[in-house]
């Protein structure tokens, strides 16, 4: 019974964002990576499952996905250049060839310049995103939680006074 | 709170997501398939139902419609149903390989229904065929007229011929001669009478005057003999003249016969030009429709670079070095059963298609269609679309075992126009090939059960009368062959045609016309012969008889003169002997 109670509390925290700054940062980092990668690849879904199974906060993950998904197409030129460079980088050619032989890996479309570029860019952005989110949640987390948990009665009582 | 307490609710979330995905697998598959095709083609895809069984490796699509990305009013293809067997192992490599499949009521290029339409429908003429080549029948007709060797059908007036003129001259001459001869006969008869008198005097013996008349008679006899010989000479001369005149008439007759034969000639038709004139329209139609069919087949498998308008694709798929490139989608074999339009006619077709792919350049074999079309007409079709080379190579071979053209008009009303009866049958083999933009090929046509009728013929070539004469000849033509050679590119198609129709037509018509002209010539020659025989017969009957009579009279007189000379000589000898006795 305790386990169920704790799970319910965790679930509410997961959804409402009452987790720790680490979990919020992790969620945002995963969200940015998943959001950047084009969705016709298997990669965002695999990373998404990993994010769900991790301690990452799902709300910040969702916010990260939406934000990154919106800005991702604008970064296509940059991600294409990054991906193309990596995919045609001679020392890595044998790695790509080996990967391409692995069944199911083709669905990741890792040989697509934008997919590879967004994966690399996402991976690069993940650490600063995590750090920044953690810092922000530490400094402003209390106020955000207070604002989030503000009683709905305040507004009605004000109205009554007026 | 333990370390893993966060996990159960998340597993529940994942479980719920998985359950939702499993429950809506068909809808998700449908969405993935639809989105994939739409992204790749740029056209709108409608699928009423999609069922996918990865375990059984089967895919079922119902009422599949793919709109033409470049024509919102038209569907690129639509099929009532499609049962597809796919290779599940290929899915691991992100490949869709259809190993076998069936489609029913597959149709290409159909107009979109009002429910499918995103824009108001613009009605386009479905039957219209591309005008790849223009007909030049009128031009060929004028060329034919210009090159015609015109017939000379002006009959000769017998009175103006040499024979008649010679006859006139000779008859006039002999009329005169006959009068002269009659006079000579009278003179000769008078001479004969005078000789008879002399002979009578000679019979009266002891005539004391004998010596006196003998002296006078000798000189008279000399005169008579001279005259007789003169007339005999004239007779001989006239005989020679008669022979010369007969020869002159014969020569005039021969010259006239030659003139008559040359002056009445039949219309000479050139086979090659006739073929061009009569079949230009028909062959242009065949070329237009064949090229149209060829283009239709080329468009059946859409050219990805030209016909599709893929939605903006993110990034570039980079070919990994050392890895063999494989097509994303490959239909190895699919049974096609559907409808289409060929030569402006509706066809139900069935058959197989092989090696259809979204990346045909990665395959070793060309996309191939082997179809049997059945409708009002039958056709066997083999079409190959080869994208394995640098230049696209397409070929189509269509065999129509018994094509019926219906009633057709051949030629042009300004020159010569024929009607081809509707009972015709044509065995046609269309064999076209394109390499890049260049199109080449042949169309072989074998026409049988042909019934031709000459409707109109330019007055310059003989008009209605000649047309009637021709109709007697064209019935002999019941079949002919044609070979059309096509070359050119997408912008300009040219064709050359060869056919034995023109030659057969010319042979039949020339034979008929010559026979008729020959009859007219023979009639004139017969008239001429009759005239000649009449004149020669007249000469021979009248002049010869007269000359013979004259000759007989001359001979008789000659005998009389000889007898009298003999008597005179005897009397002179007796007188000489008497004188010698007295001495």
C-alpha cells in the first residue's frame, strides 16, 4: 500500500513538476534532444522511452520537446552541415558501415544529415540545457511552485471585496 | 521514498502508450503509409481501410486513391483493393519489398470525384489524343495532282487521218484514170473495127487495087501498132501506179494506227504517291495514338523527378560507403487488374507488373508490364521502363490481333477521296522505344477484308467518269500492308510510311483504265481498217477489171495487127516471085 501511495505521489510530482532541479534539468535536456530530431526517425521515440524510464521530469521533458520541435526546422541548415560532415568524415566511415548492417538501425535514419546533425546538436545542447534548467529551478523554483500552488480562492475573495 | 518508486507510474504510462499503439496499429500503419506516400509523391492519398499483419507478412488496402500532384482534378491511380505479400525481413532494413500482390480495378488518370476534389473540377476531354504529328494529306493531294501524267482521251476524226486523205486523193486520181481508160477502150475498139475491115479487104482475091491498099495499109498498120503499144504502156504504168497507191494506203493506215494508239492514253497513277495521299491521315492517326499510348505507359510509372512533387524533405540521405544501395520500396511482382483507355477506347486489362520501385535506378531489371487488354478491341502489351542506365530507356510493344478501324475516309476531297468500308480488320504491331528524349520505332499494319470505294476524284484527274471506272478496279484490292517508321523527340515526331496500297491501287486502276482506253483505241483502229479495206477493195475491183479489159482488147488488137502484117508480107512475097518468073 505504501508503494502505491509513493507511486501516486511521484506520479503527481512527475506531472505537476514538483521534482528536484536535477529531474527538471534532465527532463528538459531529454526534451531538447527529442524535440530537435525529426520525427520520421526512430531515434526520438527510443530516446523518449529512455527519458520516461529515467527520473527525468515529464513536464519539463514535454516542454523541452515542444520548444525544440518548433525551433528545429529553423536549424536545418546548420544541422545538415554538421550531420553531413560527420557522415562523410573518413575515419568514421567504417563505423557508419557497421551500423548500417545492424537490423532495425535503418529506421533511425542515422544516415540522414539532419537526423545526425540534430542528434549531435541535441547531445551538445543537452549538458548546458540540463545545467541551466537546474540553476533556474534552484533560484526561481520556489516562486514558481508558490505561483503554481496559489489558492484559487484569492481571486474570488478579491472580487468579493471589490 | 525508495530509489525506484518513480518507475511504476512511468511503466504504467509506457504500458498505456503501448496499449494504445497496439489498439490503433492499423490506424497508425495507415497514417504512416499515407504520410510516407504523400511525403514522397506530393499527392494526396486516401485509403478507406488498411490492415497489416506483420506475422503473416500481408498488407491489405481498400479504396486506395492517389491524386496527381500536378493536377488536383485528376487521380494518378486508384484501386478498389490491393492484397500485398511483403518480405518482413526487409522491414528490418527499412525496406518495403512486395514479393507478390494483386490489385483489382486499378485505374490510371481518372478524374477525382467531387468528394475527393479539393478544387472545382475542370472538365477535360478524356478522349483527346496528343497531336504529335500533323497530317499533310492536302499537300500530298496537290503533289499527286501536279505529278499526274494526264490521259489523252480525245478521239481522232477519221476524216482527218492520213488514210482518209490518201483515200480521197487516190480515189479522185483513179476516177480520172478510169474515165481515160474507158476512152482508151473505146479507141482500141475502134481500132479493132478498122483492123477487121482491113482483114475483110484482104480476103477478096484478085483485087486489082490490092497493091494500092497494101501500100496504104502498111503505113496504117504501123500507126495502129504504135497506138496499141502506147495504150499497153499506159496500162502497165497504171498497174504500177495502182500497186504504189495500195502501198501508200497501207502506209497511211499504219501511221494512223500509230497515231490513234498514241493519242488515247490511260491515266497513269504512281503507287508511292498514292500511298502517301490515301494513307497519310490514317498513318498520322496511328502515329499520334501510338505515341500517346507510349506516353501513357511512360506516365503509368510516375517519373519521380518529374511527376512527383515531394514535400520538403529535411536533410539528405547520405549513401554509406561500402554498403550496397537498395530501394526503399520494391514491388517485385504484382497482378494488375483494371481499366484504362487506349486509342480513345475503354479497355479492361489484366496482367502482371514487375520490378516497380521508388528508386528504379538501384534495380538490375527494368520495370515491366505484361498486360492483356480486352474491350471492343483486344491488345497484348509489353512495356519496359528501364532506369538502370544513365539515360532512361523505355519501350512498348503492343499487338492488336484484330483491330477494327470502322468506316474511314482516305485521301482528300480536293484530289482523290476513298471510303474504307467498316468491315476492315487490321493486325497491328506497335513497337516504340525511347532513349532519353529520342523516340524511335515502327508500326506494322496488315489490313484485310478491305472494301474501297472511290468517292470523288479531281476533275483534273478525270473527275466522276474516271472515278466510276476506278471503282470497277478497286474491288480487286482486299488487303494491303503498311510500315510506319517513327523517329524524333518529345517535341517533334516525324514518320515515314511505306505501303503497297498505292501500288496495288495503281495496278488495279491502271489496268482497268487501260482496258477501257484500249477498247476505244481498238474501235477507232477497226474503223480505220474498214476504211482501208473499202478503198483497196474498190481499187482492186474497179481499176483492176478495167485494166484487165483494156489489156485484153490491146492483146486482141495486137494479134490482129500481127495477122495482117503476116498477110501483107505473104502477098508481097508472091508478087516478087511472079516478077522473077516473068524476067
